[in-house]
């Protein structure tokens, strides 16, 4: 008689074999099994891991394979090869391949191999990563991957503790946050720290709340990196305006209320809020003010003074996207009373315009 192996998904004892859940990134394959205890769990874990793995893993495998053949033909000593591979995989090479920058990856690989043969120190890389408005689930997949790889982390005041948990336990953590009149490290000092640590061969993470290029001074920080010829990557994050508006049910644009949106900062370089008031007065425009909590009374008065209706709706969103989120709605004329009767603290985003009227109807975070 013929015998046939049998596999039953939820019956280990009655099975001759077990089917794991497979992630296929040919030639890389990952198998996940719960020993038939929970097929649903293995499918869930497969989907979670599958979403985190970069799509260009096959290209990275091909690139590494070609390097492997070259290195084996040039270096006989296995210990030297192992040391070189550790240097290659901790260099900028893997991330450059995953970013589709093959020629740059080849240059970095050649530099690593040359430096290894001459026992020279390697130059590191800097990741300028947007951490979003607070909810860790709003991080991009690329942000999570780079956060986990960092040797040194410089993080801001607005980066939530839940996001910092993604950092390696071995990473050096440095707080460089800034609040009004309280800068842990001056901006010029932060710029120099990124340069200095990259020159030590470290993988450096600059982690900033929101998006680095929207009132995040990210451009200033990478200017010096560019001048020093230090490789860097910039990963955008969900900016506070987008995150806070979504989590409070206030669309920034709406066909019936606003056809444009404008972002401004309420705290300028010289400490004032001297904004172009006449340009901000438009009935079909949503106005979003970053860092404007302390000056909101002055801002409201100036908007009214320059022609905006005193009945224009306004919302203050405190700790947006986080479990502690609170939304305060009022009008330009009455917002001072709201501030006086509530203990509102930073970070707080301000949205002004008729779209605020939709908050009660569209607020899904009740």
C-alpha cells in the first residue's frame, strides 16, 4: 500500500509535518511556525514582518552575493573576511542598496574594503528622521528600520517615549530638545555633534518630531553634513498639521469650507510673531499655526485687526495623536477665555478656519 505524509494545520499529533508561514524575498526566505498551536497567529506575524521588510531585499542579496565572490577571491583568511563583512553590513552600503542607489553603494563598498586593507577608520552616516506627531504607529516603515540600526541617537523634546523604544538597547541616547528659552544644546552644537559622531564611523540618528523639513530646522542640520561630505539620508514624517487635524476630525481642506491651507510658525527666530497678517486673511483658507500657544491671544487680536471675522472658528489641539490628546474649540474673539480657564500645555497646534466646524461631526477619537 502507498503511504502519504499528512499535514493538519491545527493537529500536531495527527500530522507528519508542519507548514510554516513563509515570507518570500527570493533568495531570502523566512519561515514562521507556532508548532500548530495557532495558525492565525503565524499568519498575523507573517503579515507584520512582511510589511516591515524592505521590498529591495532581493537586490541587496544580489549585491552582497557579487561582493562575496570578489572578497573570497581576494582574501584567504576567514577571520579577515568576517571582520570585513561586519564592516560592510554596518556601513551605509545596505541602506544605499535598499534606497536604489547602487552606484553609491559600490563606492561605499570599495571604500570599506580599501580602508579595511589599510586598517583605516570608516566614516559613518547620518539619518535625519521625522518621528511624526507622537503616535508610534504613524512612523514610516523606513523610519523604523533606520531607527533600529543607529549607534547614536540625538532626539528632540517632541519625540514620544514609545518611539524611542524602537532604538537599539546598545545605542547611545542623547537628548537635545528645545523649548522656548530652554535649549538643551544650541542648534549649532547639534549640527557639530552630528558631524563629529559620523566622523567616528558611527551610524547617527537625528530623530525629530513631525517632519524635519517643516519648521524642524532639518535643512540647517544637513547643510553642514553636506559641506563635510558626510553621507546622509532624510526620511519625512507626518507633520503635526496633518496628524493633529486627522486625529481631531478637522480636515485641512474641504470643498465647502476651504480650498487652500497655509502653515505658519507663531514663534519666529527673534522671538516675535510678526506675521504677514494681510496674506493670512482669506475666507476659503485654513490657517495652521505651529508653536503659537503662548502668543495665541496676540495672534487672534492681529487677525481680527486685519480683517478676519471675530467669529472665525479656532481649535487648539493639545498633544495631538497621543492618548492624552485634547481639543479645545472656540472663536477668535473668545479663545482668550478658553486659555484662561484651562491648563493647556505644549505641544499644541492651532487651526483657524471654517473647517473647525466639522470637529464635532467628524471626531472619531471620542
